[in-house]
């Protein structure tokens, strides 16, 4: 995607690379992954959002591996259904 942004800027389009939506991961125990904004940032900016949560116990891979402690949380705009942030800990 970074290359595409560069190529489009070379041909005269004014594209901006938004690094907020590059997934980040911390490989340890527990593993953590996140993208976008967190609840504190959305609240501070006055952005309306809905939260969806799923516990790892509901995920087949977590059950199969025996690692069922954890959560997936998605933050989204209630009007557009656009994902504003996602967080996984487990």
C-alpha cells in the first residue's frame, strides 16, 4: 500500500499514507494486537461508537489450542458501520 501511495503521488494524485491503520502486534504472553483508535481516543474526540466483544472461549482455534482466555473488541461507527479500532488480547 505504501508503494501505491508513492506511485499515485508521482503521477500527480495527492495521496496521504495514514499509518494509524497498520496493525500492530506484541508477541508475548498474552499476545496483543490492535489497529485504529481506542475507546479513550474516541471519547476525547467526541466520536460516537459502538463496541462489540467476543471472548476467546467462543473461537474454535482458541478451544483447539487450549488457550481460551482472551477477548476481541471491535469499535465501530453506528451509522456507517466503519471499523474505528480493533483490539485483541489473549
